[in-house]
C-alpha cells in the first residue's frame, strides 16, 4: 500500500510535471500561432498604405512622403507596393481612399487623419480585415483598431508658441496688458486642440485674448479672413498674433500687411516651412516650431515595414502611451523646438532641414547676412 501509494505519488508527480510542461508549451506556442495568424501578410504581398491629410501645408508632399518612401526603399521594400494618397483636407475623400487601399490589398495602413474622430470608422474597418493601423502625426480617436501612434509632444508645441509670443511682447516693453488674436487650427484635428490647450496654458491671464478662431481645414485663406475680421473689430489694435502653424501665420500676416500695420506685431507659427523661415528673416513672422519630420516619417516607415513582415516592433521603441478614448495606444512622441532668428542656424540649417542656399535666395541675401546666415 505504502509502496503503491508512494509509486502512485511518484507517477503522479511525473504526470503533473508532464502536464505542466505541456501547458507551458501550449502557453508558448498558442500565442505565437495566434500572432502568426494575426499577421497582416499571411503569405500575401506586403503592401503599405500611406494616407496623408492635405496639400496646403508644405510638409506632407515635401517632407513626410519623400522621407517615408526613402526609408522604406532603404529597408528593401518594393516601391510599387506603396499605396499613397492625399485627401486634400476632405474626410470623405480620405474614407474612400482608405477603403480603396484595403480593397487593393493594403496589409498595413499609416494614416494621418483629416478628421481625428471620423477616422475611427477607417481604423475599425482595417481591424475587421486584420490590417494594423499606425496613427501618423494626428491621433485617431475612438477606435481599438489603432496599433501605434507616432507624433510630437503637441501640447508642448502650444506651450513653446505661447512662451515665445509672451517673450516677444515683453521685449516690446509696453505697460498695458497686450491684446492678442488667436488663430487656431482645424477643429477636426486632434493636434489642433492640443496646440490650443498648450498655448492657452501659457497665455491665459497674461494677455487679453480679444479674438479667437478655429480655422476650418487649416486653410491659410480662411486664416486671412479671420484676421481681417479681427482687425476690423479691434480697430487694428493688435499687439500679437498666435497662429497655430506657418500656413495660418502667412494668412494672418497677409491680412495685417493689407491693413497697413507697420511694424507688424509678433506672430507665431509651426512647421519651419521655408516661406516661414524667410518671413522670420524678413521680420514679418516672429517664430516657428521646428518638428524634425524626417525621423517621424522614418520611424513610421520602420514600424510599418516590421508589421508588414509579421514582426512586432520592439517595445523599447515607444516612449509613451496615449489614450484615444477607447484604448491606450503605444506611442513615440518626438520633441518640438522653437525657432526664432537667433537659432535658425543651429536648428533647421544644422539638421539639413533647409540649406543656406535654399533660405538665402536673392531677396533674402541682406536679411541672411544680418542674421549671420552665410
Ligand atoms: C500638424 C502640423 C500641420 C497641421 C496642418 C497638424 O496636425 O501636426 O504640422 O501644420 O496639421 O496640416
């Protein structure tokens, strides 16, 4: 009995050990198999859809697209398997472009949404087809179909713009509370609300925000009309302008020039567009925000390529998690940098974002020399 029971217990132990081994094997293998099953490629051709929101802002066609494409080629991706579309700031167009990309066999989607909330429908559809979605630059809200998010610290963008505007107003040395007009970005862009929140956090209570607009489609023309309205309402008495990006800054500056304001009040911007860097040199715009789009586009290409090949990107790549009202999305948030005349050389030029030759064209030679850009 004793012997038997002891041998039973030995046998039991062996059985238990075997069962545990089998279970751990199942635990190891099953997720791997499911992961394989969830792989977008599944033996099919790996195709990446890159969907950008608009063309009025220079960055998309001149920075985001070429850098994304170049990085993919470097990684060995077949160029013809890239599906690229720009939605020209139309959410319905973007929806159609995304549907067409999925129909045409996209296995990974990199989406910069025109409308951060409406794009949930796109991400849900992609998820239903097992196609992972990378939310590019702008967050896609309200969908659990978003795998990763890559962008900048966008609230910090707003803080930096607000701080630079305050510094410029202080330099003017006036004693009254300065009157400021705020020209924000598109109300459908999640980034625009982050820029706006960041700027308000700095400006509220320190300046008088006499007029404030959300600019549909980020349109420079609409920004110009908003500024015209503000100038009329305020009798041209404006001390500073918060413009959320360089396109809207350009519109606001055009309105102020047309109204004969001289000197122009300090104006903020964002994107370090070539035209904005030149306006800064010409004393028409006070600052811009430099966001290194090259690493943003490159990292997006690397993540997309990994997913396409059935690999999960290393967790160590991510430095944040961002809530999109549905899930916590693993995110990579890059750092924005404020640029005024004083650091053009050390930022955009040093980084080869723009060369001195590109900036210092004939019209800007004198301004470049004065700013020691040669
Ligand atoms: C981007 C900006 C851009 C703006 C207008 C934002 O989501 O972050 O860089 O200027 O959209 O396209």
